[in-house]
C-alpha cells in the first residue's frame, strides 16, 4: 500500500498545489475586500438594515392596527412610548424660560464666580476634546506592539470605537436622567433612530477618514461643515439665512481650499489627501449635517438635552452592537483588546472623553449660551491642529497656514455677527409697541 502511495505521490502534489494556491488567493482577496472602506461601509449599512426593516414593519403594523386605541396588557406602555409617544411639542417654550432663568442666575452671581465657572467649562471642553482628538489619531493611524523586528498591528474596525463611545455615553445619560428631574418625555422613541443612524455613520466616517488623510485636514473639513449644514437647513427645515452667513461660508470654503491645495505628495506622507479620504469626509459632513437638523426638529418636543443624548445613544448602541455581532467583528475587537492592553486603555479613555465632552457641551450652553460655547470649540479646533502637527509631525505650508487662519477668522466672524443679531432682537423686544385705541 505504501509503495502505491509513493508511486502516485508526485501526481497528488500536482493536484493539490493548484487547490492550495486557489485557497490562498481567495483568502488574500477576502482580506483585501475587508480592507476596502466602501465594502465595510455597505456591510455596516446592511447590518443596520436587518434591525431597521423589522422595526419599520412593526411600527407600520401597530399604527395600521390603531394600537393606541385597542392595545392593552403589560407591553402597552412600552409600545406606546416607542411608536406613538405623547406627541406634545411644548418643550420649546420651557427651554426658553429655562434659558432665561439660567441667564438671570448667571447675571446675579458675582463676576469672579462667573469667570471661574466659564474657565471651568472652557478647561473641561478643551481637555475632553483635545485628548479625544489625539487619541483618535493614535488609535487609527499608529500600530500597536511594534518592535524592531515586528511591524506591529493596526486596529481597523472603526465601528467598534463608535460602539465604545456610545455605550458609555448611554450609561452616563441614563444615570443622569435617573438621578435628576427631567421633563415628561413626549417624542415617539423611534424618531431618535433617524438621528442615531446618521450620527453613527458620521462617526464611522470620521474615524475611517484618518486612514487616508491627516488630522489637520479632518479638523478643517469639520469646520467647513457650516456650508452643508446651511444646505440641509434649507432642505429639511426650510430655514432662511442672513447675508453674513453666506459670506462667512464662502470664506470658510476658500480657506479650506487653500489648505487642501497646498498639501502635496512630496511632503510628509500623512499630509497627503487621497480621493478616498475626500469622499469619506464628504460623507461625514453630509451625515453630521442631517443629524444636527433632525435633532433641532426633535427639540420641538418636550425634552431635555440629556434625554436627547440618551435616546440617540440607545439606538446607536442597538445598531452598532447588532452589526458587529453579525459580522463577527465584536469578538475580533475584544481579542485585539486582550492582545494589546494599551489599545484597551486608549479605547476606554476615548469613550470617557467623548461622554464627558457631551456633558460639558450641555452645561456650557445652559450657563453661557451658544456664542460662548462656539468660541471655545473654535479655539479647540485650532489647538487640535497645533497639537497634532507637534505630536505626529504633520507639515503645513505657508499657504496652508493662511488657509487655516482664514477658516478660523470666518468662524469668529460668524460668532460675532450672531451675537450682534441676538442683542438687536432683544433690544427690539424691549421697545414698547404702540397700541391703537379704537
């Protein structure tokens, strides 16, 4: 028997060799497809669709059945809250009164205490989001466990980082809503899913873009999202804008163009803007613009900012967890965390910074208004570019530096013009109107 096998061994090798080569080629093709960002994007969307489509069919079923009138049982309150809500839109007036009350409280407090509180908010926002930006670039662009002999390993699944951020934000928002008094919730829960879907897609694009473009380019692109936000406002909310808003939007686009055109391939490799990076950034801006405008519409209902944070992050966790489990990427990411303890530390710290940053946003706006918050965040973007260039050795040309200056000048002009408009509207409201006596 052994002699027969020995006689035909060369033929066996000749038959098995093409099969082995084909299997190896198929494995390499599968790995290359998994590394292609557009394939992973559609794979994520397919995972979200497996949750959205059944949910949509259930909502249609309950509405067609008129469940609000005929429903009963232990599940009725949950279904009513998720599908119907209370459909009240009285939250806007309460938000205005709350803002006025906070402004009165801030005005009555001592100036020293007021300044200290403002410095606390500014420091919290800067620390949270500057650390978050540095860690974001570290996780997506640098290798882990690299040595002189081993090249190290890159973390590739951006969706897992989105899930990590959202699960901690959901926990913080849930605890805050439980421990503090909140307005009675009125909006149907499923309406959060629209903002949630666009939010996780924009976050995925934000992480994924760093594989193709530099962090300073991403920051400037985020600053230029004023333009698509205005377009989305026109389409979604039928908003009208002032002339100075269009002027500053044009200035921002000019500054961003100067920076992008000044980046050439002979500079540091990380400063090269690739076509894929531009497409992903465009996706980020489009999704993020829809998120903010949809959330503006939801705030017409009776809710607080933390309730909004809880609702959006609840659906974000549901979508990302379902998609990760379907792809088998959740266990792979956990294995990566177990292999690299420093990555686990970075991912957890990234999530903490994101959750703390959201809380600082809500607190700053409630205490000092949107103008002060916008100035702080504009300065944060400038500091983020400087830190990234210093830590990760990005090079910026003179023309690129001028482009950055034009962008931030335009942003500060927007803040100044908006504050002037608000002061004029307040003065006009204080002028007594003449009453016609009949």
